[in-house]
C-alpha cells in the first residue's frame, strides 16, 4: 500500500500541513483546484476559483497571520492586501521546497476508503479534463469553508422575477459595474461590510439589509489589533465572563450603542457568534452613505419590500449570506453528525475513518495560522507514527462535549460547531500531542504513491 499523504488545498491550512510533512521527510502530494498557490487569497476573475474581491485585505494583523519562523515582510502594511498575502504564501512554498509536491489546477472528485486500508483519491486536471485515481495511506483535507456559496433558503419571495442583477458575494470583484446604481447588500458579516463600504463611494444609493444585529468591532482596540489581544497572556488568564465584559465596556466607550447606527441590538452577547470586523462601516452609516434596512420580505419587480413596511427601488442585489461547509468528494458521515454539525475529534479527526484528517476546519476570533500549524504538527505525528489516538469511545466523548458547549454558546448550526477559543484550543492540541506520544503505535516505513 502506498504510504504517502494527499493534502487537498494550497492555502494557509494546506501549506501548513505540507510544510510539517516535508520537514519530517514524509512523502506527500498537495492538490488544489486553483492554478496558483494561495487558496482564497489568490485573486482571480474566475469566481469558481476564488471568492476574493479586488479590494480584499486581511482582517487579522500581519504579525499573527504569518507562519512561525517565516514572517511577512516588514514592508507590508499591518493588514496586507490579497495580492501581498498570495505572494507571501508563494514565497513560503518556495522557501520550504513545497512546489515540487504541488499539483495545481487539479480538482478532487472523490475520496474513497479502500476495504484493505488507505484511500483512493480521484482527481481531474481542470485544463485537460484528464482523470486520475491514486492510492494514498492518508488524506488531509485543508480546503477551508469559504468556497460553497449559501443563498437565502427558502429564496426571498419574488427574487426569481427581480429584473436587476443578483449575485453572491463570492462573484463580486470590484464596484465598477455598480457606479450610479441603487444597490442592496444583504448580510452583516465581514464581506457585507467591506462591499457596502466600497459601493457607498460610487453607487447612487447603498442599502445594507440584515436579518439580525451583530457586534461590529474595530480592527484595533487600545491600539492593539484584536487578533493580537487574543494571543496575550493577560487575556488568557481572564475568565471568559471577564473577557466578555471587558470587550463590551470597551466597545461602548469606543462606538457607543450599536443601535445608534440603526443596526438592531444583537440577540446574543459578544463571543456568542462570530464578530463583524470593520473600521469604516459605522462611519459610512453615520454619514448617510449607507442606509440600514431590516430583512427583505419580498421583491415586487425592482422594488424591495422590507419587514418594517418600508420599500426601496433597487438595481442590484449582492447576497453576503455566507458559505456552506461542504466536502462533495467525501461521504457526509465522514465529517458530519446526523444533525448536520461537524463531528471531529479535536476538530481534526473523524472517528472510525483512519487516515483521514481535517486542517483548518475551525473558526477562532482572530488569525487561524498558529492553530493550523499546531493541527498540522499533530496530524504529522499521527501519520509518522510517533503519536496515537485514544479509543473511539474517548474521541466520541470529547466530540459530544464540544458540540454541547458550542450549542449552548453559539447555536446548533454547522458553522456554530466549528467555533473555538484561540488559546484554549491551542493548549488542547499541545496536550493532545503529548498524550498521543505516550500511546504511540509502531512507526511505518514510507513509500511513494501508486496509480490505481
């Protein structure tokens, strides 16, 4: 049996996994459907290849988004633009000798468990259409969860007869098609804020409609990027209730009440859902350049009717309604519980599917980089055979406890199930690696992949 690993994805998570395997001398192949390294940070006019828009910047700081021992250039701004991030990731891959292991422009069609062990991975070259099936001992899925657009379900009544443009934010590239237009942006996440702020400078009218309120947080508080606060020792020593109250007080001082901007009072306290990060949204609202509306009740021709009884004539709708967590190349029960939530031990390992791992399927407050590095080192321990997993029963208990905790704090959706606290999770992975070494199985020799 081929004792190599297939890494799916060449963004931050996939490159972290690839580096860990390379540094241990373990054979692997990294595939990505895009024609360039960088994941979602590789800007392309092809909406099927990347959801990046032309003005996209990091919402996390350069310092904590950099890989360990490979910092982003000091010439980069604190929040680099997408092309700078993509260039950095390319340099990272070159520096660590990962390019020779890359197969870009390669789409994964199926990942199937073999009865005698290992995995059959079927891929297709997107340029030639050629399909290929190879056998791997391990598969690391590092595709993230920002590639399968989610639209309102059920659809907004009348949306099918709306005469103007309707797109998901994944298809948005730049504001030029909307000059002088009346544009409705649906959502209150990071993309909705970025896009509505950008459109408000060139559109005739920019409306931002939302189903529920959100905690809008600036990128910096007390002069410190908020993702860097999450990595500070003094933050880790605070009980959760103190952390929450501390941020609530700071936000009240910095921006006042969120309802003063027309945004509904959130139905949850901060850190009970992902925060929305924007330095400009509230200012543009205050200046009247963005008009806040409740959710759309229905469309009648070019008229959007809102749940508060108001209406507006519009020319275009941009749905910033997020993404689904999907892995179409895998059976659902390899990833999800029957209720649709992600069910993985330590958010990485599915029970009863040996040799399958997930890196980057988490949602922290702040940068994901340190976390995917820790996940990758642990996964490489398991692949190399220097660490072992606990029993299926113990893994199930940990998963159940995590799902109970996220349900109580966030909700019972798939995205809720991947929420984690940065430092708590980092510590848990470190402890798991130590425990895994104590239960390490015998090491296996390495071999090259074979073609079925």
